């Protein structure tokens, strides 16, 4: 088999192996049999909420198992076709088979990423919090670039984005912002973006046109629904109100409508100022706090299981998960997985799927890669 076709076969087999591993194949088959039997039990439908949960899990497993088996069948058929074509010297048929393998490899990669989103809250909407690091205007401008990048990424996936909280920089950019991204699997994809992001460029704010390095952090946590119980003791909260700092209008900048809640035991702070009503801002901030506490608990579980996990650290050198170099060359490099792109413009315009897929795969395999940062 020619090298190009073999490369596609290797890619597909690697995706299939990860699919089976992420599903825990034998357990998934047993579980699907259990769910099919449960659906046939008429008593299930006496509890609509339980029935909905069972059907959702059954559909997810059935689709994942079916997609894996379909790829395996098509791979075997296409390889057989290519082998036959090469044996008969039919170059045209061999080319068609290689093209079919290329398409199958793309599908296998997409199915692999989808199957990796099997966490308890992966299907949920997500909050995405961005904070500028030290460095004043440089880092604040970088934070705003990240806000735009994630907004564009969400739009590419058909997600809806709401700006929940926003604090402008003194001269340019932002000190911090919180986005609410709504869409299926929004948290599952975005969760691997938590960490420090580093930018290297010639500063537009430096009259001497010198290279500057800037840092900003991203923190991702899921929106949780009523089915997930999070207990919050009001005595452990400090609630502050202040005047909103947004674009304003007749009301928003004239009253203390913005709300900040601090959870004293953990030090978690959330804020909301996008609503005109203090009551609505308080309710949204409370939802954020529940989400942050839930994510905090998930993170503790992952750490106890020695899972690969982004951690919230100092926003500075040595803690970055990804570097974006714009000068003197063009390169984006993920320091966890080694994934790279030579088109930073595309990445900053929301083309993040390659990086997310690599990080999600790493969470399943647990494989650590020795990656050197770029200058």
C-alpha cells in the first residue's frame, strides 16, 4: 500500500483505539444492553426525569458504538478495495480508495473528539473567565484578544455568547471579562483551555517597536442545572454591590446594580454586571458561584485520580499552557500536547479545534509530552 494511504490507515486506527479506550469498550457494550432492557421496562416511563436521563445516555452510547463500528467496517472495505486495485494495476481505483481513506480519517477524528466528551458536565453550557496578567496595557490588550478569540470560536460552532462581566483596561483592552457560552458540549470542548496563555509580539504601544511578552489567564467552568446539587451556606458568603463599568445607558451606570460574591472558604470570587437589575445580577452571580464550586469539586476529583489537569496558577512565565508568537516568526504552540499552528491569525480568529482535540485526547490517554517553549 502506498505511503499516503498507509498514513490515513494509521490515523484511523489511532482514532479507533482512542475511541474504544475512551468508551471503555466492553463496559460500554454491557451498559448499552442494560439501557436497552431498561427502556423496554414500562415502569420507567412513570418517572419522566429518569426516562429522559436513560434515553440520553442510551442515545450517546448507541451513537458512539455505532460510529466506531461503522468506521471499522468502512476501513476494512476500503483497504481491501485498494489492495485489489494495486494487485490489478488499477491506479484510478487506488486513487479513489486513498481519497475515501482521507475522508474517513477526517470523520474518525471528528467522532474521536465527540466521544471524548463523556464527562458529567461536558454537554453543558460554560462560563469562560479571562484575566489580564501583570504588565498593564500590554496584558490587558492580550486579554481582549483572547476574549475575541473565544467569541469567534464559539460562533464557529454555532454557540450563543453573552458577556456576563467586563472590566475595561485603563488605556486599552480589558482587565477581566466573563463570557457565558451556550451550546451543546460547550464546556466539554472549552474545559481544556483553562490555564495561562502567553503572547510574543512587537508591541503596538511601544514607540521603539520592541518585542514584548504578555500573559493572560483563562478559567473555564460549567453551567450546572438543578439536577446537580451544590450546597452553599449564606453565612460563608460576602456580597458586595458596586456601580457597573460597561458602556452604560440611562440606568446601568447610575446605580450600584453590579454584584460581586466572595465564597470565603475557597476564596472563589464571581461577579455580574450585565443586567440593569441588581436582583438579576445577584441571581446570575449566584449561578456562577454554584458552577465554580462544582468545577472546584470536579478538579479535586481529577487531581485525586492523577488526571492530566490544567491548574490555576500565577499569570506569568513558567505557568503557560500555550504560546502565541507573532514576531519574528509565526507560531502557536501548546506546551502540554506539542500541537502547533503556523497560522496564528487563524487561531486568534477562533480556529482552536486542533488544540482542543489534542488536549482532550491527552486527558484520556494520560500520555505526557516533553515540549519546549518557543522564544
